[in-house]
C-alpha cells in the first residue's frame, strides 16, 4: 500500500495519485542501507608547484603511475575507490560489503600508500575516519559526517602524515602505534575533534602466542574431548583431525590455548586470511616459518628433496611448479617427519576463510599420514559448513567440538576475574554478553576505560556483527532486517508481511538458513498459527536493525502494527502497538516529515499507550504505569 504524503490515505499499489485528495504519490525510494564504514582521503602535497616545474607529458605519466599505484593498494585491501579528483582520492572500506576489520584494512592501505608515494618521489597526506554512513543498495556513493571528518583530517595532516579519527583508533589500537595530536578545530564542527597520528603498524600477533589475559572459565567437557583426541593421536601414532566450531568470540582460540599447553607436543600455528593475494597456502607458510631449516626438518628420507621442492612451490620460493595434489603430498611428508621426533600439533585458525584447495589438503593429510602422532587442530565459524557441508560428516579420525555460550554463572565468574566492577554493572554486562566471552572482555574493558556505569557496545563488537550480517545473501539480509523490527522474538508471518510481495514466498527457507548459520533459532510463537523465532543474540538483532535506513524503519514499524492488529484484533497488546507507532512517528520526525500522517501516528500511539497505562494502574502495576503514562 502506498501512503499519501498529503492526507495519509492508503492507496493500492500502482496508484500514481491519491484516491482521496488527488495528490501525486511519491515514487518508491530506492533501497538503501546504513553502515559503519571507514573512509580514506589521500592528496598529494606540492603537486601545484610540481606542475610549474615539470614537463606536462612527464607530469601526466607520473600522475598515471600515482593513480594506478593508489588504486592497486586500495583494492588489494578491499577498499572501493569512490573517486579521483586530480591528485586526490577517496576510498571507502565497508562498501559494498562490510568486514569486521575494515578500519584495519584502511589503516594498512594508508601506511602502504605513504610508502609507495615516497618511492615515486612524492609526498602525500592522508586522513582516515570511521563512522556511520548511508549508501544506496549496490552503490558506492556514501553520505554522512564520517566522510566529512575524513576529508578534514586529510586537510589537517602534514606532508607524509596519516591522521586517523577517534573511532578508527579504537578499532585498531591493538595493532598500530599511534600518538594523540592536539584536538583539531575542523570546519563545520562545534567542538574540537580528537585525532591520532599513525606512527607504525605492529606485527600481527597470533591469538595463540600473544599474552594471555582472559582466564579460562567453563569448557571442561570440551577440553576433555580434545585431550582424548590428542591422546589417541599419540598412543596410536595416527593422525587426528579436530575442529572447534562456534560463532565469533565464543572462545575457540582460548580453548585451543588450553589444549596446546601439552608438554610432550610440538606446536605449529598458522592462520587463514580473509583477504589478500596468493593466500591459499598462507597459513602453511606461517607453519613452515616456525619449522626452521626445511631440508633438515625433512631428514634423510629419500623423498625429502622432492617434498622440499613441492613445499617451496606452494610458498612461491621455487622456480618449479607443482600441482595441489603434489603440494599436499609434500606437506604430509613434512608433518610425518616432524612427528617422528615429537608429537605434533598443527593449529590452523579461521579455516572458514580457507580456499577449497587448503581444505582438501587438510583432509588429505588427516587421512593419509602414516605412523605419525599428529593432531590437526582447526578453528572455524559455522560458515565453514556452508562452504564444505561434508566437514561435519562423521569420520573415524575426526572430532567436531561445537561451542555454546557460557552459562550465566560462568559468565559472572569471568566478569569477576577480569575486573572489579560494581554489582549492578556486572549484572548488566552478564545480561548483554549472553555467554560470549569476547563480548564479556570487550564490555568489561570499555567499562574499565570509561567507568561511568553506562553500558555501551564496543565498536569492535559492532563491526564484527555488522560484517557477519553483511556477508549474508541479499534475500537473507532482507529477512533478518525485517525480523529485527518485531524485536528479539519474532514471527515468520510478520517477516513475510514486511517483505516486498515478490520476496514473501521464500521466507521460510531463508529463515531456516539463518537458523543453520546461527543468527536465529526456533522459539515458541505468541501469535496463533504462526512460527516463532528468536535472535541468537540481542546484539545481532540490534546490528540488523541498525542497518535499516530510518525512513524504511518508520514504514516497517507502521506496517507491523497493521499486521499485528489483523492477526490479534482487540487482543493485540496495546503496549506493543503503541511502541511501534511511536517508533514510526519518531523516525518520520527525525527525517523532517512532521506532516499530518506523522501527527496521526502520534495520536494513535498516545491513545493506545494511554489506555494500556490506565489498565496497568488499575491492576496496581506502578512500574508499567510510569513507563506507559
């Protein structure tokens, strides 16, 4: 139904003019999305004076090399080049798809650009800032204050200097060295803006070797299962494959850390990368770097020379080529040789990002290695099973450990061991984290930093959840966004009602896909004849809701009221109807649409909330009465 902006009359789809007042009905606005992105601005220093000195032909060649170098670096790190204007460039990280490390990608790109520009004999100044923007569906053009601040940071930077905004610094502070600069008086800003000078990137330390901060809480059963698997590999001298699976932050790396403390085993660690060039064997290259002299590690076996050459081919250090099967054979020989001296644990993290070639290699080694006390210990998110469903199939020498959220009592213990905070704040952190250890750590750290008792979701968690949602297929993302309108608990029917009519037929299948991916789970319905679902975590719901443009939120809240009234009639809870009507009114007002339709929403909200408040007062519910009235 199209709602007339003049009189509020609902009109059938396809009407170009209102059937009540004759006013023209606005065309449907293109779909958009709200996203947190990182914006990078780069500009050459002294290019005007350089143009006065250099021959135009030489200058054109130099600018061409500069633009090509810039685009190559930005796109290699996953940035989208929005525009080149002369010797300046703007790129966005997080469009069209968000990544949990967009701020780090942009910072790495900025550092690389500074070095590359220097090699060209030029100097550049760069500004990087993170914040919320609005983008059209499928478009790269973004609008928002984050863009303006990034441009101002670039303008405030000195030659060969990179200035990053406060939000960016909070996201990358563990992997960069930066120093605060005097807050900047930026054009268009009422207050000085905090900024940091990027000094250097720090080595990316694997989770298994960095200093241990979080205590180990719970997971005794899971640890015992993995310990038995390791013992079996050692006692039977046969390879074992163990995979720890769970959503981000659930404690996969922490559990692995406990297991690999085994004093009798040698441990080698590799990580799969989410992006980059030539990364198929990146994790195994990290493993080989820890081995030392490769030829010596392979021993005097007759196959040692051949195995070394095939491994070198995988690492790109040999002139000869090798097939993926030959490379897998070479690594099998390496692991067998290493395991002869001491039981071997090869840890491979984030294999949900692995290429199929690497997954094939892991399965091959676990099946064909001979006379080797070898444990291949892998960590993955549930996304792995979308790429490789057979990974979850039972196998004689494979163990799958799925991590669930910590119990409330265990979460309380973790909070208490991390930091001494007031009981009320501790209870709020336990409730918000819902058993996710990383969320606990981040929430506690932010509370320790700010100490104001207000529970704010750290940007690291926001980035993590937004990236997971953004990786969904477009139809699945539409479903999870519509589901977030109803709240933590939602119904299949309401999601279908809020979707465009053409997309409603597949809603059941998309919801089951979201269940498999652990975004939502089935729950008890509160609407007769419908199916109920619940978001796996309230922060997932909030992230999905936050990605919906406010104008669309207003429309969906209003349509949800219509669906609920049609389903429950006079039994529809006034508190719920009033809440959604109030949200629809509020978003319209925030966007400057304080018209008769908005005022009608306000009157309806006031009516149903007032009636609900009076009923609460009649039954003696003082808290509800104060909230509603």
